[in-house]
């Protein structure tokens, strides 16, 4: 809820500084655009809530697995929804990742639901933003506006029932909560800008930095249990990501090579 409040406040300040309000009147007259961004807002909130719960309950490693799987979910969505053709190496990468998920399921006795929810929600969110009609700043602002009524209602209930309090007596806690706004909004805005300026191969490789840091934090800082048997499942998914990245790099190199035409 704080994430919604302070992200929106930060985004409104940015819009005011840039004087970019003209898009708002047009959006309010377009039910189709509102419905699309309402759907992306729901997916984003599912992703936020799942991740916050996972970190708060000792599942940082499981959360990192979800973001390792996200690029492969993007490939699967591109094939099933956008009807993009997959190369042989991409099919093999998806098969390896699926095998890794099956192995982790067998070891845990249940589906790795945290990873699957995070990967599927963020993958579907990326798909909706890919076909969205608004830019990064405007789109994220609209999404947080859509979530605002639910956040206000939930916050009011928790305050009234004594389960939450803001502002708190602790100044540092208040500052941390206020900082949630830019910490949430800036990476999402930079991701959207980077997606327009970087090649998909470069963007895909950079996306592995975040889950790698999460994984290292979970294992070495928070000391979460990580057995060799689980490592095998992670290894299959990492191998799929390496194969996918190499294939993307080679395909990008081929696309950049000039086509030589014979001279007469």
C-alpha cells in the first residue's frame, strides 16, 4: 500500500516538473485503454505482493528463481500470444527450464508457486506494456492511479483495526516507507526507457543481474537453506538461460551483418 502511495506521489511530481498532463484527458475517454492498464495494474500488484511476502517470510532464493524464469516466460508468451516463431535452441531452452521446474517440484513436494507466480505475473505485465499505447511515465502513473482506491481502503482498514500505523514513532521507518516511492518507480521507468534503446539480447542479459543478486543475498546473507538437490533444479534453469542468451547473441550478430550483393 505504501508502495502505491509514494510511487504515485513521486510520479506526479515528475509529471508536474515535465508538464505532461495532456494524455490524461484522452485516457479518461477511452474505456479500452483504461481496461488494459487496469489489467496490467492487477498483474503488477500481484507481483509486488508476492515478492514482498516472499522476502518477509524467508523465501528470497525462491523469489530469485521467479525472476530467472521471467525471460523464458516472455519467450513462451511471445509464441502463444504474439505468434512469434521459436528457433530450435529456444525450444530446447524452454524444455530445460520446464525440466528444472519439475525437478524442484519433486524435491519440495509441491510446485515452486512463488517463482511461478512472480515469473508469470511479470511476464504477462511485460506483454501488456509492450502493446500499450502510453509511454513509461504515463503508463506507470495510470497503473498506480488504478490501484490507489484499493490501497486507500486497505490502509484505512489496517489503521482502524490497529494492525498498522503511519506515521510511526520511528523516524527512520517513516523515511524508509517514503523512499519506497522512488525505489519502486525509478527502476520500472529506466527499464521501459532501456527497452527502447538497447537490443533485446543486451536487455535480456541485464535482466539476469537482479535475480543473481537476490540469489546471493538469500544464500550468503540471509542463510536460507539450499541443498545440492535444489541446486540441480536451479542448474537446469541456469543452463536454459545460458542457451537462450547465446542463441539471442548469435541471432543478433547475424542480423547486424551487412548483406553483400554481387556486382556486375
